[in-house]
């Protein structure tokens, strides 16, 4: 089954099919498969990190409670455990990154390193002059 076909299935159906290939969503690996909290904190000085989901599920294909858990648990981890935007954050210094659902790696790199925001700021200043 192709990746695009898997994305169209409910999350339970997708996990069931992937389990046949020994996939486990919460499996622990000897080598890191995702960023550790310490690495997220270290990178946050240089990279804009944003909320998304824990396991990168196709949210429209999830049960409502499952989708809420994905979003809120991700937010809890990044905001409260890693010190990202909170209600006390300076509204003019909020950390954010918009990532589109395209396969354009170049755009992701430009956005994640803050260059996108920088260029928009520079272009905006030039247009207002």
C-alpha cells in the first residue's frame, strides 16, 4: 500500500496495516528516532519550533479524542516542558513557524532557520518606505 493510500485511512486502520510490518507507534529504539527534549531546547536558540502533533498523524482521519490528544500533548511538551510560547510570552516575540503540507524541503529549511520571517520583515520595511 502506498503512503498516499495510508494517509487516507483512519488512524486505527493505518496502524493495523503498519503493525503487520512490526511498526509500533510508541516503540522505543536504541538509536534516537526523534528529537530529545535536551536537543529541542538546544536548537530553540537557533530554530523556530512549532506545535504540531506527537506522531504526525493525519488528523482528519483520527477519532476526535485521538486528535485532541495529539495536539494538546504536543502543545504541553513544547510549551510547558520546553518553555515555548505561554500566556506570559511577550506578544511581540512569540516563537512561530508555518509549515505547509508540501514536499518542498528548501522552503522548510528557509522557514525553520528564521530566514523566511527575516526576509518578510525586510521586504515589508522596504514596501512601507
